């Protein structure tokens, strides 16, 4: 779990639904609502083993802490393969005291598609990147990420195969998809909004670090430690452990 950690505090907003069974172990899914500083919310998808929920009553309105990893898998939906993101819970508990940062994620992965840099009609800089994050048994999770401002400009210098570390939050974003000249449907995208990132140079042990702080809806949480030893401590602390 050292290269993929997520910590969430949120409210259960859906019933437990049976998902699948593997080696005799059942897995369930549900959704939680995680608040942003902007007073909006991210609706996030959780997958959890039956062995973790025997001692906790997961019902509508329960405030929970979920710690685990962000996973991806392909699912055939509406005639096409879609990349599905889910938070795979390693631990769950009742949240009795809320923290200032209820949505934190750390990823250490490799760029597997050329970053896409663009600007909005209002002149804001954005870059989209797809990270491959390795896990056991020669598997990888493919995680969409989005960077803003200085981080976005930094992404223009990155290329496929580069090893980067990112800190930020997992967000849900609604958008309209046009399916005909007169009809659109509402869709939801999930991505990691980057607040800080590092490029890892394995040959020289040098790290290029960029930190972008913002208080708007698209990037309202950040991990503000900038020294290498502090960032390592950050991903080991009790909030992401």
C-alpha cells in the first residue's frame, strides 16, 4: 500500500449492495458523501469486504472513516468498456470527530499517456494525466488525474514513463454528454485533483517538487509539506496509514 493510499471521512448515502465473491470472501459496495471546503460534496464509490463490516452498522446517515486504496477496473457499460474507479477499503470505522481535511490521497505511479494541457475560456490552465499505479500480482490501477495552474504547466514537461508522486483529493464531477443533436445525458467523472506533485529521477535521486494551493471547488485541499522527509512522514501518519 505504500504507493497508493487514500483517507476519507464522509456520510453513508446508500445501502450496502452485494458486488461479488472471491475465494469465499464476499464484497459489498456503497456510496459516501465527502464534503469540500467550498461546501459542495464529492459522491464516492466504496468497495469493502464482508469481513470488515461485521462489527460496524453501515446504514444511511452513518459518519465513517474509510482508509484504503484507489482501484480501477474495466466494465462493459452501454456497449463500451468504461474505466471504473472505486475506493477499496482496508479499514473502516465510525467517525466521531471530523478533521480539517476529510479527503486525502497519495499516489506513486508512472505516466502512461501523454499529458493533455489546455486552458479554459476564462484562461485557467489545466492538464489531464493518466497514471499507472502498480500493485501486487503484476497488476496496475489506471488513475485519471487533473492538475491546475503551475502544476499544469509543469505537466507539459512530463512524458510517458516518467515516475511521479501526487498528493491531492479524489473528486466526483458531473458533466453533460451529447448523444444526439438535441439530447444530452448527465455523466459523472472521477479523478484525482492534484495539490502537489513530484517527479522522481531514479538516476540522480533528484526530485522536482511543485505545489499548487487553491481554495476553489476544483482544488480546495492541499498537503502543505514541501521537504522530502516531511512528505514521506505525511503519507505514514494516522490520517493516511
